[in-house]
């Protein structure tokens, strides 16, 4: 054990892996639940649009996959303290927080837009393309977090 690789340095990597999957799943769950409420309300008026309105739910689910990928990469790089120093732990912790918290933000955006978007599309079908574009801009927030997490994970 050294000053740069104390016994607790793997703790930060483990917390990064946990943060990645937990926060990304929170975002995905919120986006799915909020969009699902909108789909249910819309399906009462126009049940034939249900499959077309599943897009926000799929996009929210992808956020959890981002967190799973980063958590798996972090876990694969974990080792005991002498070979896993504080820099490795901090990079992995930052990677987990990056993808996780971006996943929460993206999930909130997707859920809110998905809810209002599918309800609006039921009343005005021309709104569909605009809703999909806004959903893409919400999803890209999670993708930004994934990119930064991958860069941080490969930095050590």
C-alpha cells in the first residue's frame, strides 16, 4: 500500500459502477413511467396509435443500457489496491456519475416530452415528427454522458 494506492481506492471504482447502473436505471424508469402514463391516456382516444407511441419508452430503456455498459466496463477493470490506485478509482467514479446523472436528466426529458408528445399526437398527427426530434435531443444527453464515461474509463 502506498499513498497513491491505499486499501480503499477500489471503493471509488465500485461506487462508480453502482452509480452508473442505479442512476441510469432511475432515469430509464422515470422516462418509461411518465411516457407510459401518456400512452395510456392517449390509447383511450386512439388505440390504433399505441405502437407508434412506444418510441419514448424504447428511448428511455436505452438509458439503462448505457449505465449497464459503463458499470460492466468499470467492474472489468477493478482489482485490488496495489494495482488499482486512487487515480483509477476517481476516473471510474467520475465515469459512473457521468453516465448515471446524464441518464437521470435524459430520462426526465424523455418522460416529460413523451407524455405530452403522445397525447398531442393523438389530437394532431403532424406533431409526431416534432415529438421524435425533441426526444432525440433528450436522448443525446444520455449519450453525452456515455461518451464522457468511456473516455474516463479508458484514461487509466
